[in-house]
C-alpha cells in the first residue's frame, strides 16, 4: 500500500472486496495485506500506518470501511511487532462482496435498500 495514502477508505475497501473475491475464486479461506514490507525485495521496513487509531470523518477507520461494504465482511487489522518495527496485517476472509465501496452507491438511509428482496441495478 502507498504510505502516502494508507488511510484511503475507498482504496482499502475496494482492495478488501477484490481480494476477498479473488480468494474465493482461488478456493482460499483467507487473504492478507501487509503494511511495512517493501514491495521490491520484501524487506521489513515498518510502517507508521495505525488503522486502530486512524479516524476518517470522526469514525474509526475500520468502522468507516466496514459500514461501506455490503454485504458486510469481518476483516481485521492486527499490529505485529517484528524486531521493533511495526507491521500491520489485514486479514480478509474469502467471501463474495457484490458492491463497490462508494458512498454514492451504498447509502444506509436509502429507503429502496430496506425493501425486502431489493437488488440494486449495479449489483
């Protein structure tokens, strides 16, 4: 993940959705994302990303992301200490998520969504 945009709610949500679906297609139970490992040589460099502390628009980051995924998915962020360096492990279970993470698409207050059997045209 790009350290400059490591709290990008739409990006992380889309990543969770895509990787969860990919894990399902690959018949894997979980998929993982790690912050603090350099892409090129996989050296452990640590991160300053703290998803359990980070807030977006007054909400904890995890709640902000989870509230925009439909159906919900029980992903979790974990802090891992590796020789004094902070790593963040995002664990994503295999599950099909049908919607994009987009405030314009997923509206909890939308009366149409609360109708039984409603399937949005973009699903």
